[in-house]
C-alpha cells in the first residue's frame, strides 16, 4: 500500500468499504484516495482542498451526485 498515514472521514461508519481517505505527502501536499482503489491517489493543494471541503459542507455539490 502506501507509505503515508491515511485518515478516513469520521462520517465513514466502521469498516465501510468505500471511503474517501486523506494523507499528507512528505512535503505536506494533501493526497486523496478512494479506499476501494487505494493505489490511485489525487494530489492537490491546501487551498483547493479547503475549497472542496467548504463546497461539500455547504451542500453545493449535491446536484453532481448521480
């Protein structure tokens, strides 16, 4: 797997098989992954991650869900 310490959302119940996980790489850049495909990661910036989380918390992305 990965050498980073991945953290699962507190909204993920128990051993839920499909969770978004977050880690910081050695230079502190945020990394995201889907727990069902742990080898695929997305690297982003802290400002972009903050904007994403703010949008999620404000329910601004609900219309994108299928």
